[in-house]
């Protein structure tokens, strides 16, 4: 009993000494782990103080960011490094070390994590990196080099060659030259047997005995089979190949337009992203200036310290917005590179004239001629293909006339030539007996009418299906025409009104800052005015490019990019 009480007392003394150390270690580990998870949690979540101090480590600047100011460095106390225990035996520490940590020299596999993870960009320089592309140059480059364009060109060339192939197949006679040299025994039975390569046909009379004496036979000849008369089936098949060729041409035309539209849209997206980044930079500078004013007021003990904290929070939020804007810019440029056929490579663009012009010329004012829109022409070509297939069915029931002719020479060891057996001394090895043949063969599968009638019913439904597809595309084009013209009117109004909104917000910021300096306003009012100005700047950047985007939608409905490209080229070159 005495021994048990003494042991319990010793255990409690040991626990009381060790427990504070365990709690201190656990608290440090949890705090550091939470900081690290916050730093990597995403763009919309709060970051750790280490990541806020150097946000460029999380998102390094692109090569084109040299002219832009970096987000601010907010000074905070560094957190202690966390010790991550090894997991799964001896290999746990090495995985952490490869990820950027340092292996613990104690040998227990623990890893010290010393800062945020660095993502190094590795972007290949493209052939257009040193040249600032205008929008028209970008569209023309993609329409020459994008893989889908090159694929479409190959398809058109293949379809064009297929027309010639079909003509040769329909009108060129079937010809065949053949030579045979055979050594075989000649034991023949009177029987009926279906032909087979395993059992070759044996000509001539049967012998009186069965033997395996080898006999030679030979033959050489040319045959011709021509079927020019088929009541229009040849022409129907050739017209079918021509319809497919026309369809491939119009599909290529549609692809050509689609690639140009996609490139122009990606270019405008990149312009918006760059302008938004500039607006975010201006916002950050505004919040920085205001933060300096607040800190001066707080330092002079004219304002409470809470104002400085709120100003710093707004400043940090503006810095985060700039980081997100840079990310959006980089993604937009990557998308533009992909639409140019230079995926993974860097490109440079020329923004001149696009954001400065809020009222470009009203191009393509007349309603579109829908029959000239490539996507509708492609639908019409698909309908023609279905009709051409029905024409083939209409001509398939007629009989086909075959004209056959040929010449040949033959030799056989069992034949007699001039009263002398030709089998002597290996006769039959050379074809010496000539023949010719000519024939007219009429082939008519008269019961095929039932199959053709059933296929015609199926084909008629396919024609109706394609007709409705044509009508559906036409209806969508008409709807998009009304929508695109409404977008142009709205975009012009927004572009005219946004400078007024931005200037009013700028005046409100100056007034709220003046009220704050005189003690008549709060820091929250100034922060709200600055945020309104920040939003107005971003919206103004979108509105100025929105006019061009609306005009691009009009060009898409018209199926013609030329007027749009001519106008934007005139604006960018200052003509």
C-alpha cells in the first residue's frame, strides 16, 4: 500500500513538469499549421502574415510586369517554424525535404518548414514575343497557323481529290492482266463441285487411269470490263462526292470565321485583364496614400489607433486585388496564346486605341444577309449531301450493262498440236494457243426494289431532319442579330456614362478625405468612398472594351470579320 502511494506521487510530480512543455509544443504546432494552411488556402481566403509580407513568392510576377509596382510589404512578426513529425517510418522526412523543408539533424525524420512554397513560372518564348500584336494581326496570324485551320485545309484538299477518284472509279474500265504457270497431275472425275481455291478446276477429258505424272499448263491474257450505261448511277455518285467537297469547303469557311472570332474575343479579354490590373494598381496607390495619411494622424495622436488598423486592412485588400488581377491577366494572355496556336508561349499585344475609343464607327448597320453566313451555308451544304444520297438510291434499281472483252494465250501438256502430242519435252510451259472473247452482260437485281424503298423512307426523314436544323440555325441568327444590336446600343451608353461615374467617385474620395482630416468624417466613410472609386475604375475599363465586344458580336452574326477588323485597325493605327 505504501509503495503504491509513493509511485502515484512520483508519477504526478513528473506529469506536472512535463505537461507545460507538451502544451507549449502543441500550441506552437497548431498556430504554425494554421498559418501555413491559410497561406495556401486560395485567393479568396485570408493569408498568413508571411505570405502577405511577400505575396510575389506565392505568385511571381510575369516578365512583362517590370513597369508595375509590387504589392506592399506589410510588416508582421514572423511565426516560429513548425516541426512536422515523420509519418510512415524512415521515408517520411525525405518527402518533406524534397518539398522545400530541411531535414532535422536529430535523425528522427522531423522537417522544419521555413516559409511559403515558391512556384517558378517556366514559359517558353514565342515567335511573337518581341512584337506587340494588334488585334487584326492576331486574328490574321491565327487564321493562318491555328491547327484547326491547317486541319481544315487538309480536309478540303482531300475532298477535292476524292472527286477525281470517284470519277475514275465510275468511268474507268476494270482491267486485269494475268499470267499462270502450273505443274500438276491430271486426274479428273465426273462430278459437280462448287469452285474453291483449294480445289482448282480441271479442263479436258478424263484419263483411263489414275497417276501422278506431272503435266504443265500455262496461260496469259488481258481482260476489260466497262459499264458505261447505268441510267445515271455514275453521275449521281460523282455528284455525291462533289456535295461532300462543297460541304468541306463551307466547313472550312466556318472554322476560319470561328477561329478569328475566338482570337478577337481572347484579345479583348486580355485587354480587359490588363486594364483591370492597371485599375487595381491605381486603387492600391490610393489606399496606400490614404493609409499614410491615417498613420500620420494616429502618430500625432489626433486619431485612434483603430483607424490605422482599418486603413491597413483596406490597403492589404487592395494589394490582394492586384494579385488577383495579375493572375487574371496571366490567364488571359495564356488563353490568347492558345487561340493563336502558340499554347504555352508568351506573346505581346498592342492596346493602342482600343480603350481610348469609346465611340467607334457604327459598322455593319444593314441587316445581315443570312444566306451568306458561313454556318448557315454549311447547314445548307449538309442538306445537299442528304439529297445527293437520295439521288443515288433513285438510280440504284436500274440494270447495269457490262461490256467485256479480252485476249489470251494458253498452253497445256495434254493437248495435241499439229497431230503431235505437246506433252513431249515439257510442252505446255509456254502459252502458244491464242483466243479472244467479247461479251455483253446485263446485271439487274430486280428484288432490290424492296430494300431501296425502305432506304428511301429513311433518307427522306434525314432530309427533313437537316431541313429543320437549317431552320433552327436561321432562327438563332435572327435572334442573335437583335441581341447584338441591343448590346451595341447598351455598350455605347455605358462607355459614355462610366467616366462620369468614375469622376464623381474620385470627387467623393477627395471630399471624404478632407472631412476626415478636419475631424468631420470617419475612416470607414473614406474607405467606402475609395472602394466605390476602385469599383468604378474596373467597370470603366470593362465598359470601354465592351463596345468592341458588342461590335464583334454583330460581326459574328453577319459572318464577316472584315469590317470589324478594318475599323479596329484604323483606330489602332490612328488613321
